[in-house]
C-alpha cells in the first residue's frame, strides 16, 4: 500500500524557515520522482519542486534559491527546506509520488 504523509508545516514570520517532511511508504520512493506542490486559497495547485530517483532536484522559478529539496533513502523521506519565506508562500503543501498524494500540511507566513 502506498502512502505519503507530510509533516512540518506551521506558522512562521516572513524571512523565517521551515522544513517539511514527506514520509513515503511503498515502492514508489525508489522508482518515481517525488514532487512537492502547493495550493493557496483561491488558487490552483502549483508545482514547487521535485527530486528524481537519482537525486536530481528541480525547482519552480518562484522558489529557486530559497527552497531545497532532498531525500533520505534510508528513511524513505523527502524534505523541503524552505528559507527566506514570504507571505506569498502561504499554502497547503502536498507531496506526490506517481499518482499518489499526501494529505497536505499548512504553511502560513505572516507577521
């Protein structure tokens, strides 16, 4: 059974940092790119970053230089380190592997 479980969201001030985690069960971790998406209120879900099975990262232009995606193969976990957060980063963040999605974790950037 495939499951993706996000954690690490919360409230942070502008300029602050958060690290999100996505724990992945099942075989998809080894064979599929794991992506982070986000959805802000009233907006469509957008792709944020992804990491391939070969550990190659890719980023949306809006987060490049501020966010870092990585993974721990021993823990089947993908991380999203988010620095220099802005109010416009406020959204529910989801991880996705193949066509499986997690339940999301809320990130709120506000003073």
